[in-house]
C-alpha cells in the first residue's frame, strides 16, 4: 500500500489574495476561525437532535436515531471541510482524497485494534480481565458509529485544521510539537487525567500525527484513533481517557497500573505509551527520509522544494 501520494505543500492554501481583505481572510489565524464556522451548523444540528429528539426517546429507538445521526454527520463533516477548502483556500481538499482511503483507514484500525487486543490478553495473563456480561449487537453497532464519527471530528480539528495551519507558517517540527501539546492538553478536562497522564498522552499521540505527516491524508490517523477507541471502550468496555462508555462487554479489569493505566485506561499505561511512541517515531523518521517535512514559510520562499523520494 503506497501511502505517499500527496506533496506536503499541496495541503496549504492556494489562495493568492490581492486585496487587504483577502490577506486578512487568508491569514492562518483567521482561517482557523472560519473553518469552525463551516463546522458549526453541523455541530449545532447534532446538539439539537440529541437534546430535542434522542433524549426524549425510549430504547431501542434512541439508539437507532443516534446511529443515523452519526452516520449522517460523517459525510456532512467531510463535505463541509471540502467546501471550506474550495471557497476559502481555493484548492481541492487533497488530504481527504479518496485514493487509497478505505485501505489506509482499515490498516490504521487493524493496527490499533491489534494493540488493544494484545493488552487485554496481557492483562488477563498478568492480572485479570473478567467479562461480566455482554450487551446486544445493537450496542456494538452504536459504538462503532460513535467512535468512528467522534474520531473523525477530532482528527479534522487536530490534523486538518490545527496542525496544517501551523505547519503552513512555522513548518513541520513546530507544528508537530504544538499539535501534540494541544491534543494532550484538551484531555486535562477529563476527571481522571493528571499532569503525568496528559504528558504521557502527548508522547503517545505521536502515532496519530506521524501518519498524517507521512501520507498527507487523514485516513491512517483516523483509522488508528477510531479503532483504538472502539476496541478499548466500544468492544472490551474499558475506560477511555478516564471516561466510562457502554461497551459491548461489561468487564472488570484487575492488574498493575503500568499495564492497565489505572483510572485513565490503557492509553495511560507506560507500556502502551512506549509502544505508541516508538511506532509513531518510526513513521515520523520514515516520513522525514521521504522528504515529507517542510520548513517555515520564510525559508520555503527562498529554498528549493524537497520532492518526496
């Protein structure tokens, strides 16, 4: 599977404004606000459906409507981001290009699902992973829709918005550090998170950002994120960043914190952090070798463009 099909610079704005207003609109911080205005109607519609419809329905109809909501939101988010790119940045959203999209998404989900499943096996060997009860298949489908949709929104914001706009000005290295810090910092609001667990999350999140730097598409990162959350919380019923979800399994986890992650979940396990960081670092180094890093804007204007190898 060839994941390198997009040049790094092709995901930057192609707008060449000639007026003062055009320069203001094309300024990265301005675009950061504008892109969220494109997402806002979808997010508000979701909120209205949850409050006005889903919360008032009995089961299983509440779950049915919620699945439809997630499955409808997925294409709306992608279309909305594509419209933003065409209208504001005067380019096609190549980071959402369909070539290889399914294969890359499935590859990312398979790798993360395998890592989570391996941790469950290790927990059962070292401590105890006890399945108390199974919920129905509807819950499994609902969880898949929930985590696939939720991870897409997070990756659009983290990679296609924050990482990309910062990289356009300050280059890959600065954007990488800033994006990891922002992603980890957002989890400080979770009750079980501590400064230590958030710092570990910053290192482990490299496995989400590095595939985007390599491929310049969202699908590997999105697949990994969705697969991890779905396997961890959606299937095995384990904590996800300290938050309990209705998993397909109702489970009990007993084992050392270095393996289970304690109240945070396995993404708070030092062993999981080490694995994610090393895998992400390997991808990052390969991406740099293949010429997928760019320097700050003021250097790109004076240096020749590095072509992917």
